[in-house]
C-alpha cells in the first residue's frame, strides 16, 4: 500500500516535484483536528511532497505525542513549525455544563488568530522557492491563511473535519431546505440545538462564513465506499463555482505493524487483549472532549459491570486548551470497583492506543461519542459502534452510523440528552451490541465494510485513485 507507507528513496523526478510543490497544513488546535491533518501529512509525504505542519508549540507537541500506528518524528520531510503564541486561558472542563460542547477549548481557538502573521510569513517565504504552495487548512482556520489569496502560486484547500453526511446536511439547510426523509437523508435527523455553545457558533460565523470562500477545493477524511452519495451531492452543489471535492480517507493507517511481545513500549491494555477471545471485548471511550459528572461515571461503571461483558474503558477528563498545563481531574469510581471487575474489565486512565485496540481481534464493539475520527477508525478496523453522542457533529454522525450504514446502535437518543444514562440503559446497550443476533449482524456488516475500506487504499482502490487524482491535481 504505497500511500500508506513512507517513501524510502527519491528519484530524479521526485526531487523535481519536491522543488516544485510544497504543502502547508494549518489545523484547528483540538485533538480531533490536529490528528486528522497530521495523518493526512503522512499520506501526502508518501508521494515525496514535503509537508509543513503549522501550529502553536504546545499543539504540535500534542499532535506528535498522541499519534498511533506510525512515528511522525521519523518522517524527515514533515517540517513542524512551532509557533510561540501569547498565553491563553486554560480552564478545566466543566462536567456540570448543560451543553456538553468543550467550551474550555474556546480560549485556545481564539488564540489561534495569533498564527496569522507567522503563517503569512511562511507562505510568502515558500512561494519564493516553490513553483506552487498548497495550503490545506481546517475549515475554521480560514482567517489565518488569508495570505494565500494574494500569492499567485498558492492554492488553498479546505479540510472538512466531519463526515460528508454532516456537511451535506449543513449545506442543505444553508440553502433554506427543510430536512425531510428522501433518497439521501433518513427520517428524524436531529437539529443542531444543544450541539454548540453560543460563543463557538459566533467563532464559526466569523472564521468559516467570512473566510471560507476562496478555497480551490475541499478534502475529507472519508471514503467513497461509505459516503459516495454524500460526496456526489457536495460535488453537484459546487459545480458552478468550480470547487472540487476529494474523499482521501481513511487518513489513519489501516494496517498496524506486528507488535513485538518483548517491547517495553507495549501498552498494558494490549497485553490484556492478547488473552481475550475474538470479538468478546467492548472498547469504551468518549474521545478528548467529553467530561462526565460523578453521577454519570457511577452509572456507566455499574452498567458495564452488570453487563457481564469484557471491556476496556478509557476514563479521562476532556482536554484543556493546553494539555500539558495543570493537573487533570481524576474521576472517582465506586469503592472497590476495579477489584470487582478484575479479569472482566480494564480501566485505563492515561492516553490509550485506540487504533491498536480497535484493530485487535478481541475487540468486538466500540461504545463511542461518535466523533468523526473515532468513527473512521472504527469503520476502517471493522468494529460496530454503540453510539452515545455528546455535541457538535456527533448526533448526526450517529444517524449515519446507525440508520444509513447500519453498523451501530444508539445508546441514548439525542432528544433525551439532558437525562442521566442509567446503568440499566448501559447494560442493555452493551448486551445488544455484544450478545444478540442484531449485534452479530452488525458486527458482520462492520467487518465487511472494514475490509472494503481497507481495500480502498490498495492499488486500484477508490481511495488510492482519489489520492492519486488529488496529487495529480495539486502538482499539475
């Protein structure tokens, strides 16, 4: 899989191409965004095109430290630009907040405006050396890369960090359409009510609506195997403007290198998984932007225990704007809980190797917030989901997973988001996914879909061809 590996040598033509074209990545400073553009950097680098990855020093460190499946520090041609920005507030997440959107990250988002000048200087410097400068920027970082508009040899491409399904719904509503059941969308699509804070909605309006109009095209971490209908819809929507759309995913590695059992770096949860039977473990993780209050943690803990199913539960607080600053709240579990589930369940309180866990044959289900990163990783590894959305695009991703792709169940309906999810609901959801005919059918569908998605990056596969089309386009 050439587009999944690093280049090992450079031919004369490759060296020429390197001198001609450079790519600049500008992510939003949140884990799900940092990670996706770092993973895309790996894929573009495999075509012998140098990549410049630009973020605040702390966010570059975060992106590199948390990546799984490959080592960005070993990729000599990814140039990390560590930008020093003024200090920003770094409040802890609020588990009691009515709207679960991670408002604690807003100061970091606001501080990202200070990247504008350094990014402008970088783009100008690169444009003097390269035939073409390709800027791939997070859809919410449009104001930071404005300089690209004024450089004759620069092109800007918007990275949409969410599913093509979610973007299609957004575009449909933007045109004033009511979302009704049709050949594209199923019934009962949740509204965006409760998905964002007012402050973030204002940030989106300022940084997306006003600055997202000069892009040459859009790139997505998705695959036409799973979202071709929505990619086709988006292409039709922008035909007149001449904006192209590329489904370049999955960005994450689809094959995990064989682990050395003697390796000291091996995470303890992988050793535990090695001892479990195939498809017997449910992986429970709610990403980097979810913070549960004590009552919800207790109900989830008891529900997992009552299910009598094996589990790995990643129990961490949501990220702060700077993940290296200050102490992290340590969530309280019921007294004696970890001893009571010994042999059955594993509680992980540090950063877990999610991709390796999902790729492990013992993992048969994933209870998730349905952030798009997690969805794509789960789909590419062929693991069905128990969807428990929290905010942002997650309620709509849940519809895609459960109603369109039919590879998951809903733990808690979005309309009941203000209610505690009881231990009984958790127990029933786990058993439905892990120990029912319905769950087995979803596991089979997910496995088949995962095989198709992994095959899409092979020679002649749709994602491989899409990537080759994109590379040909930016190096034309």
